[in-house]
């Protein structure tokens, strides 16, 4: 049996849309990711806890508690952790500036990269007109999303039985629908404009569950993705380079004697993707 490898260490780590409290949350994937990755600075970019679903029905298995404990342990070991509130965990916005176990709550933050750039870190729901102007439609969409995720779980189970790697049906369907693609494009444009208004070099957000690194003129748009479909995070290397990591494929065994999830998609700051063989 191989010994456990040392975790990869980065200057900063950005994670969003974990949706703890929902059945769709891939908490085990995230725990494994956090076990193999460390950072001096960690941003939790909104919707870490899904208050909407918890209000409908309580779902909090041990794995969801383990995610919280893993993050608190990283804070105790010296990581600077900022919790940016989102729409599903909007209850946290009333605690801005408060520290919980070494984790500080904020509505937005400015992250300074190693190469001197200033990036606005914000969940992004503030710029979603459906969430703010048609809340009933947002809740209806949330139910539709639950249905898509149910289909996703069935597909995942079938692929597992067939020995195939994880693949997100809901993520695939979303990018295939023209309106969804148009919404993603509009969201990216609006967030990039907010970065310009804030006089920063770029924006790091979540909310739409679509990981991306794009350039809009002189502004960089970075979305961390999610941990219910694509299982992605954004990391900053010590030279300031930003990268998207995907942690969503399962190998039969790991050095720890349990499933090991390995990153297979890496997207650099210019948006180039290198697909693993």
C-alpha cells in the first residue's frame, strides 16, 4: 500500500456552491479535495450551506459536518479563511465582520494576487435579476434544479455500475440549452462590468455553477464552479497564476484504501484547457 501523498499547496483557494444541506452536495468529493490541497488563503465564495433546502427538509449527514470540520481545522492551522455569503446562505450576511472559529464572514472582498492584481471576490447573486426581482421564479427554478439533480444521481449510479467515470447530466444539459448559454454570457458580462466599476483587475464569483476563466477587455472573469455538478475549484499559484481544478473522477483505489478523486481538467488564466488522457 502506498503512503498518503503530501497535499499540493497553493497561495489561495476559491470554492463556492457546495450546497451543504442538500442531497446533491458532493461532500465526499470536497473532503477528498481538501485532504489533497492546501492554501495560505481560502475564500468560500457563497452557497456553502443551502439554507433554502434546509428550510424545506433537514438533511445534514456526517459528511457535511466533516466538510465544516475540515475547513475549521485548516483555519486552526493558520489558513486565512473568508466566507462570502451567497443567496442560498444569505442568513450569513447579517454576520458580516464576525469571526467563527477563525473564519470571517463578508459580503465581498478584494483579493490581491502575488503578481499585484486586485480581484473582487463576490458570490454574484446580487446581479441576478431573477433572484432579486422575481423571487418566486427563483424558487420554482430551484425545484426544477432539484429534478435535474435527481436525474443526475440516477445517471451517476448507472455509470458507476457500468464502470464509467463521473459525468454530470445536469451540467451538460445546462450548457446545451440556448437560454442557459445566453444567461451565462450575460452574467459574465455584468460581473465584469462590476469589476470595472470597482476599479479592480478582475472578479472571482460563483452562483451559476459554471466554472470559467475569461477575459473581457482588460478585466478577468473567473468563476469557481460548484460542488454539486462539476466539482471545481480555483487556485492561485505562488506566482499569481490562476487555474481551475476539477476533482470529479473516481479511481478504484487510493493510497488511503478508499476512493481517490483526481483532477482531470486544468484551465489556466488564458482559458486553455488540458484534458487528461
